[in-house]
C-alpha cells in the first residue's frame, strides 16, 4: 500500500509542471539578484568612503582645537572659571590633590611666579586646556578672593605660549610656562 501511495503522489505532482515563461522569469530574477549583489558592493564601498570622510572631518575638528591661539585658550580658561564645577578632591595641600588625580601625565606643582597673591589651596579636579589633560586647582587669597590655577603639561597648542595675559568677560587670565608645565591663572577683575 505504501508503494502505491508513493506512486500516486508522484504522478499527481508530475502533472503540475512549471510553464516555460515562469521558469524563464525565475531564472531572470536569479540573475537580477546576482546583479543586486554586485551593486550592493558598490553601495558598501560608497558607505565606507562616506564613513571615512566623516571620521576625517571629526579628526580635523578635534585637531583644530590643538592649533588654537593664546586668545582662544585664554577664553576657554575664562569660561571654565565662570562655570566652575565642584572640586573632585577637597584638600589643603597640592600633594593631596596630585594623589587624587592619578591620570595626570605630569607632576603637579605650584608655580614659582612672582606677582601672584598669597593663597590657600581649597581643592581640585581634572579639566582640559586646548585638548591636554590638566588639573584645575581652586585657591583662596588672604582677602577671600577666589582664584583658579590650571596646570597642564607643556604640549600641543599651549607649548607655543611663553607669556600671555588677557581680560575676558571680567576675568583676568594669565598663561605662562615654567619648565615642562604650562600654568593658567584665572581671577575675577575687581
């Protein structure tokens, strides 16, 4: 009985044959699909080229920060001073702040520059100066005035600044180098 049923099912399906027009259309679709795969490769290469262009533009915009001049860097320092965030490390000694900022790529030291008021260290945090990692140290002078000292390794755009001073939006900013470090001092104009 099983053989008869098998034979009957085979005969039944043999009566249904695919017409030549349908068969030709199926072959044409298969060829079109292969052609789509080829075109898809073109889209892939075009997408990769567009992604490369976007990556180059992003890199160029980031690299452009490193070519900022002293006025732009001073404006950045003034903006950070105006929008001062809370200190990550509350400490009264620069060594304690340095221990709390282990990702700095330099040894944090106070400047030896003359003409700066006597101060008391209040705390510090990480910040950035012209794309370089930096320490932001909050200081208070003997009259209670708030000052902020920014310390960065002398590299990139800040390496070209020997001595610069500017008043920006009511903030006095001084930038100078001492040995391998760049310092920026920001205080409100009185």
